């Protein structure tokens, strides 16, 4: 039964977001598993389960982002009855659900995707052909009217010659099988296969898409003569028996099988060819995730019907929108979603550049929190160490390229390689437009592509936003377009490539700014922005972040490693803006996509507090470890990444570290690559990891160094946590991070969580004071205690610590004044958080200026008068402080 808008609004207001807890659903953690953990989450202080995608995904999907059926719940996770039971129990506890939805793409790696199957079977005649972003008339003549499927492990002729591609008959249908991949046989050729056996006088219908007389002739000769032979078909043969003999005959004739494959609406090809020749838009460079045309109302309706029904039934409270930058028009999409879900809590996975804000036209409640993650995280990096660490990084590794230059180089490489298909499609469109313009008609395809690549490589943000007024007017949206980013990209491109005719950059700017009278300009601008977002993600986060290793805690999603630290004043400015515009935005510190766990980053950030000590230590252990190197491998840049990663994750197993280092080296794409791994380099790298971690002297040296760093980093970790708990917004917790979380990138951070351990920990936390837990902090219970304590306060005092409560900085004075940050919420709750705490740090005569009142330290029970309070006294029993204004009668 659907609820009215008034009922939905009433229920959602009763479940105002206070804190979210991300649960990763898969066949190992189902809806019923989640039901059994709700009491734990309630006791922890969580208000909303933040659920990974729940719709039917590719079988055994570990994450759910490869949805293959938008019309049903993933059966591996449970039933709709299970979801209803979960929602009802959450509502009994005053809690709710924020659901992750995926509007940009669809998993096509399984025959269970009926939409994609129909496209492969019927081509452009499929009713779903326009659901996907397919270029049916691409530059490759072999793929016109077909979909390129880059699934083969080797070149087509070798795979076909070995018999690895076969016609099969399964479930009453003819299909093509390659290893574990199944593909449909087109309607015309399917009918021909039956007619060849049942009707000696059959005529194969001409295919309007391909019209291959050679194919028809071969099929007529083979089926009409050979399959009618008595040795092949016998009186009384069943339909299935005939089908098996058809299969046997075709599989026994490679020419005939190839002819049959030529007749299909898809072309099987070597997987290496996908990056250059693919003719459908995908999610980044993942060919098994095909881009959807969600801008079409029918596609939106089909892909969102089930989550919107769940919302109207009162099971959901809101949506987390995955990768909106991949959509043709995010503004139009979000306007449509808000129109369909006027009272839902909607946050978007939007990566913002340093000085970028969400577009004013987006009707959302905020982001998933990467902006907070980076602003808050940089507070704990000492900006005074930048020059020394920069010089040491250059001296030790020999790397001299700055981050900005490295980003442009990485983006160019991505555009020419893993995003080559997207680049070719865009440059082809650009060439067509230029051909009709007298100013630019004589530029060659190569010149045009060079200019396009440089413009994309110079683009400073994921994308600029422009909505087509005609598309979005019905939703009350006119959209906005950030002209400055286009001009900035054009200026940077001209500087970096003076060899390219400036007229081409003028041409690109005019197109992107709608100053060219051509009906295809709108199409180009939209596709340019889609490619720009993929270029930024792949070129920066998945390449440059693994190549620029100056201080890798800064190499985080949405971050800028070129920005070394954030000042308290910058942080205050960010928080005031967030509270003013998006008070219900998420505040993240770890997610399923972060490069490192929050406490891993805090350890590495702490290295910046005493850079000389770190430098001497690295030089010493590097000399010691020369014995474990294989010739010149691993290179110094990767070796330096290794030592920082050890510092962040220590203690760590050989297998975890070796797997991480292999992934990092492949992502960097310098000595080895995902597409063509260098076995020699990877073997040397793994040997280095294994030998160093088996070296007793090295292990002892590392433990002696990291022990005081790790202890100091715990203070920074608790400070970061307190900021998340008390800043404007909704604190978000990734599963398992309520204890110390020293994980590395996926798949290390997507391991199953032992909730039984967490539940036992919470039981103890409820019995022991926080200051006692701080005396022995290694088990992480003090972190859980702080979460539980402050979330309960947020529950009891939503007006004071909620997103809309006022925010004002509080001054700190004294010699180490810059080593703490303080602010007051709603004139009643004061947060005082240390920063830049290193081994041996001691407070001297630093003071926080409390407003005139009487204050209670909620984490220790102590009371303080207003005015100047010494930080050494404030932090005497607990390393962070949360002060509450007492009324006179208290």
C-alpha cells in the first residue's frame, strides 16, 4: 500500500537523519543478516542504515553496482518481505533507510540482463536499443549496426580456430557460448537454423542490417544440402535432436560458424580492443557496465520504478545517487528525481574540486561527504613540513614532476589508452562539426583529436553543468553552466600545447559555450562533460594518485595532493558554508571507495609533524633493504609508497601488503599495467615485500619507529572523529570503522565485518568510562565509546548539534595555538580538537577562550568556568573535549 505525500513527509520528519551506517549487502550479508544487527546500530546511535544497491545484480556481485534487472530486488539478498520486515523494525526503533541507487549504468556481464540480451538479439530493432548509449554508426565499418563485445581472451581468429566459440542449444534456444559468456542468436538466423532442418526449400531472409549474400549462400548450401542428408536427419527425429545435429554441423565448420557470427547484431572481439573500438558508453573504462540514457523519461521510469515504489510504501527515507557526473544532464535528472520524491532525503556522490560547490540548481540535500573528508583530513597535515617533505621526496625517488603536470600527463595517457574509444567517438563528432565550418574545416582528424585530448586533460573539475532548458523546463529547472572552467581549461591547454593551432581551442570553447550555430553542438557539449568526468576519475584518482607519493594520506578521493594541509580558518569557513547550504549533507571519513581507511590516513598524516625524523628513518631502512632488491626493482617511488603504507597499516600481513602494492603499481601504469602485467617487475616487488617483512632486524626497526607515531596518531584520529560528530552535517560511518580502521584500498576495505565482535565491544563500552578506555586504547574501544557518547547527545539535543545549528569559531591562543581547532554550536556545545599531534607533543601555555558561562566536559565529567582554559588541563584525562553549557540551576 502506498502512502500519501503527507504521510511520507510525516514519517520522514520523524526520522530526521542523525547518523548513517553503511552496510555492504551481498550474498554473504543479506537483509536478514542486517535485521539481526539493528539493535547494535540503535545502541551505537545510528539513525539510518545506508544500504548499498539492493536491486538484482550480476550473480555473486560483491557490491551491487552491476545491476542487471531494475524491476526486482536482488534474490541473493532476500525477498521484498525481508525488506519490509527490515524497514518495519527500523521504524519501530525510530530509524530509517538511505538506499544507494545507480542511474548511470547497468551490468551486462550476465545473460540475466534481459534488456541487453534483447539488444544483442534484435539490434536497433530492440525496444531497448535506445535505453543504452550505443553508437550504431561508428567509424569502424565492421561494427556498424552491431555492438562490439570485447570478451575474447585472444584474437578472434585464434579463439574461433581453437573451437572456444560454439553454437549451443540450451533451454529450447540456439545461443553462442564462449567460456562462461552466453550470447543470443538473432531472430533471423535463429529461424534459419530451424528452417534448414524442417523445410528443405527454405529461403534465408535478407538481413537489412548486414545483407550478407555470402552468409546467406553458405547457409543455404550447408543447411539445404548437408543437413537434409539422410545421414544427418532421420525420420522421427525430435526437434531437440534436429537442433543438436544443426549445432554439430555448424561447430564442425569454422567457416560456417564464422558466417553465422557475422550475421549477429554484435561482434565478439579481443578484450584489448575494447578500450579503443568500443561503441557504447560505459562506466569509466569498465566494459561490463554499459551506460544508460537515463535522460529519456521512459528509461528513468523503468530504472526507478521499484525504488520509488519502496519509498511510497514508506520503506525508504532517501536515496544516495551513484555517479551523477556520468549522466548526460545531472541537473535534469536530479530535478526529475526530486519531482518524483519531493520529501526524500537525497545525497549525491559528487566529487568537488578545492573551490567548487554543488550547483545551485541541484535539488539535493548534499553530498556523500568526500568534501568533508578532505577538508577535515588536511587539518592533520602540517603545512610547515611541505618544503622539507617535497625536497626529500624528490631526492629519494628522483621524481621531479609536480602534481599538476603529472595529472595532465596521466589524463592524456588515459584518453589515448583506456578511454580511447570515448576519445575517438568524441573526436569523430568534432570532426563532423568542423567540416561544416569554414574556419575549421581544413583541420585534420589527428589535429582535432590532439586539441580535444589537451582540453580534456586541462579541465580543472570533473565536469561543468549545463541543462538543456527544453528538457528540464517541465521540472522548473533552467540549469547553470560554469563558464569559468571552460575558459580555464582552454587557457591551460594553450599553454601546455603551443604547437597546436590556437584556432582549435577557440573552436572547442565556442562549442562548449554554445557560441556555435550547429545542431550538433549540444550533443558534443554533453558528451564532452561525460568524458571529462571519466577522465578525471581514471587519470587522477586511479593513476596520478598512485604515482605522486609525496604524502599519500592526501591522495584521497576528491583530494588534491598538491594542497598540503588546511588551516583552522579554512576549515571553519567550510563548515559555515556547509551548515548554511546543506545541513543534511553526509560527513564521511571512510567509504567503500576510499584509498585508505581513516585511521590509516591519520598515521601517515602524523609523519608530517616530525618530517626530519621520518626522513632519517626512511634513508636508514632503505639502505638496510638494499639486500632485498632485485637489481633496480622496485623503483624508489614505489619503495617510498611501501614505507608510508606500512606506517599506515602496521601491523600488516605479507599477503595484504603484497596485494596492495601490486594493485598500486598497476594503477600507476609505469612499470606494469592491468592490461599487460610485467611479470618481472611484479615478481621483484612481491619478493621485496616478502623479504623485508621476514627480516627480523627491519621489523624491529620499524616497530621502534612506528610505536610512538601510532600512539600520537590516535589523538589525531579521535580529533577527526569528534569533528565529524559535531560539525554541521550528518556523520557517516562505514561498516567496521567504529574501531580502529587501518585498511587499504578495495578489496582490502571490503572484507566481511565481524559484527559479533563489534557487539561484544559495545557491551563493554557501555560499562567503562571513556577516560579509562583511553588508558589502554589499542583495542579501539575508546573510539566506539566516543561515537556512542556523542551520537546519544545528538539524539537528545538535535537543535544543538544538528546540521542547521549555528556554528562559530572559538579562538585559541599560545605557542601551539595552531595545534588545535575549536568551535561552538548553537551557543551551547563547544568542540576542542587537537591537531598536528606528534610523538612527544606536550601542551605548554595554550588557552581556549570559552564564552562566559559554566561548562561541563561531557567526556570526563569535569567542569570549567568561562574565559581562558588551559589546553593541558582540558586534555588532562581525555585527548579531545566536548563542553556543554550548564544552566544556572544545573
